[in-house]
C-alpha cells in the first residue's frame, strides 16, 4: 500500500506541473493511475495493518486542526488583497439593497438563487458598516460551523483516525477554505449537506422506537435544501437512493417513509409557492444548453470537471479553480484513490456502491453544463474528502511502529497544509490581478475618507456591470451618495468613477475636478476607468444634488436588474427603466447616461429580441451626446 500511495502521489504531482501541455498532463495522469491500480490489483500478499485502537493520534495533532483552520480562514482578511471575486459583487449589491429597503423576494439574480445568504448579508450591513465584516464574515462563520459539524459527524459515526483526517482536510484543503470563504450561495450547501448526513446516520443507528421522529426531522431538513444552492436536488436524489438501499435491508419501513415524506412536503411549501408564482428553471436551461459558443467541445468541458478535482483543466478559463494543481492537492488526491481501493475491498458492497453513485450524481450539474464552474459540483466535496480521509486512515494503519506513524502524520500535516495554503494564495492573487487599477482607485478614496471624512463617490454612470459593482462595493462604506448611514450634506469631497469619454464633459462643468493618475502606465489604461476628484466648499453639495439623485436612481435600477430571473421580473424591471426620474430632463450629461444604461439593459436581457428598441435607444444617446459636444 505504501508503494501504491507513493506512485499515486508522484503521478498527481507530475500531472499538476503547469508548464506541461494539457494533453501531456492528461495522458500521464490516466496512464499513471491505470498503472498504479494494475500494480496494486496484482499484489497477492495481504498487508498487515495496525489495529485502529492502537493508532493513538496525539492530542497535539488534534489541537493543530482548529489552529490551522483559523489561519487558513483568516487568510483573506489579513494577507490576501480584499476585493470581490466573481459573483460576490451580486451578493454585496443584494445586501446593500436589503439594508436600504427589506424585501422577501425569493429568487434573486438571473441565476435564480435562493435568498438566505442575501438576507444574512443584508442584516450584517444593517448592523455593521465595514464591508469586510458585512460581506465576508457570514461566510467565515458558516465555514467554521461546517467544520464543527464535520467533527460531530466524524466522532459519532467514523473511526478516530478517519475523523482526524476528515477534520484536517476540511480545515485546510483548498476547496472548503477558498470556496466556503466566498460570499456566494454555494457556501451554505456543504453545511446543509453535512447536517443531512448527521440526521441520516443518526436514523440508521437509532433504536426502532425513535426512528419515526428522526425520519420526520430528516425529511424536513432535506426539504430545506432549496435555501442553499441550485444543485441541491442531486443531494436529495443520492439520499433517496440510500433510503432505497435501507429499505432493502429492512432499516426503513412504511411508517418511517411516511414521516420522511411528510416532513419533506412541509419544508418544501415555500419553494413550491414561489415556483407557482414566479416560475423556475430558466437559468438551469441556459447553462445546460449548447448554442455553438462553447470554449471547448462538450465532452471535453465535461471531462474538465473530473480533471479539475485532481490535476487541473484544459479550459483556458475556469471559475473558482486553483491556478496550480486540482481542487485536491497531490497528497489528498493520492489518499482519495487509496480510499477508493479500500472501498472496493469492503464487504459492505451496498455502501461502496452508494458512494460511487453519489459521486456521479453530485458531479452531474457540472457534467451537464457548458463551461467549467466547479461550484456547480460543490456537493461532491464531503464525499471526496471523506473517501480521502478513509484512504489516509488506511495508510496510517500500514505503519506498524508508533514512531513511524507519528513521523508520517507530521509530514502529511505540514506538506498538505503548505500545498493547500499555496493553492489558496495563488487563487486569490489570480482572480484579483485584473482589478489592480480599480483597487488603487478604491484605496485613494479610502485615504481621502480617512483624511477628510466621507465623500460623494459617483459610480453608477457606467454600463459595465461587474467592474462597476466591484468598485461600488469597496467604496460603499465611505460613499455618502449610496450609503444611507452617511449624510451627503457633510461630505467635503466628491469623486466621479467614469470612462475617458465622460471625463471631458464633467471637467468643463466642474472646474475644480481633477483626474487622478494612478500609475505610470496610465496611458496604457486609456480604455479603463478614471477617477476624477474635487474638493467641496460649503454649499457645493447643492450643485451636485441632481447628480446624487441620478446616481441613487441608477443604483435602484441596478438592483432591479440584478433581480431579473423570470419573464415577470424582467417586465417589472423594464417598466421602471422606462419611467426615469425627472432629474434626467435637466442635464444632458445625465440624459446621455440614461440612454446608454437603458441600451445596455436591452442588450444584456433581450439579446436580439428587442434589437430595434436598443438601436432606437442608442440613437437617442447619440443625439444627446451631439448636443453635449456642441455645448
């Protein structure tokens, strides 16, 4: 088994070398994996394993787990540059919206996401002003709570060594640390999933007299899955398969099944009512469709979901994946395949069969989608790390001498932690590098806020969605235009975050406005955003009142656009877009920005369906721009 593990470790380490061509890495990984399994399958001598009772993992190793978990999870707050990643800006905007005016909208954004995390973030924004606390601290708490649940499940149902490795992997591995550290709905699914396993295993171990109540509780908790993340039904499908196996083994009866179904139906009522009112499934249909624009052939894109677990991916762009190696580092990947071999040799074939089926089901949302976005298969994480923990426990048993076991354990903890820490650091740096100019601009606004207090930062005059919302997120705490906790009348400075084609008009209107040069390479950034700043004297805020009013109206429309998930929500948003605030009739610059933003709305949500309306809107924009230029 030691040779088997060593070969697997070398194969995954070599396949993770990014300077090799993907085809070389793919072939080497498949060939190495096949060779390792052929070799171990031909071994006839039975390996002597130490008894689980004598493994005796030192208390110091156990205490290392929470310490390393906190270090890994605080990394983003302390060491990594803080900037929204991917769709985090959507969560931030939802939180801002709820902190202004609370609503109970069920499906949020074009991803038809459940609202729970948005509600939590909105509550934090109401109570706390720092963006870091409101946006990322809820995910930090959820991640820590998930680790505690993992420990509770392990100590009740698994061996001591399996529990140790499972907790260690969940504490420091890239996938739980990075992906559960994001302010995204996906962070809730592993917590719900582990509690689901806790209830299911509790039912399986309980006395017959207590099983009906546990079945009702299990059904109710299963029905709450829709509050977490869109792929939750695949977890339910795997659970139902497990219940079917339990029925065959006489562990489930009609009464228990009735209790489970009753609890499930009750918990599902809000979701069913929301679907009946608003509809559901548009986002899933778009992701699963093939329109000829795939960056890779469909089969290769699906294969990438499997590759990304162990060594990397073919795709030039992958969302939320590490820059180097797979979602499992080489040590964890080697342990996973040792765990697979251990499952193959188990006498309980039903359990091994269920694990294999669950792996396929949990990865199905990725296999069926058209690009690489690994959070779609986040439900596979507990199974993946659970099998890796089983393999690590088996490896620990293969060392008969306690001193050798301690050395092996120390080496695994240190090297795996370093591997995972490097993956996490690289992932944060990789996704944040393109935002360097905007981060510098946000830092300048923060510096001015420290020197002169809150300011007026106008961010809503641009059509770009993600970049604008990222910048808005990072200046929200100091921005008296958008943050209701701040008084615009108390502002002593103003800043416009604009494109170069807007700068000339504003510089003519506001004589003290000055464009800030953020770097020596400013000329190379001519297509990027500019930050123009000016001081405010008493009374100047009144001159900017129309701009404040316009920016706040655009902010509300941004929120309405973010909430478009169905045909009805699109019509509601369009109706409001076509009823602009009267302030846009007073100023040609603001009118120009309105026509541009409306045309962008048509382009994003209609595509070619309303191209005539978009073209008409663009003509209005050009006419307004011509008047501006003449003046």
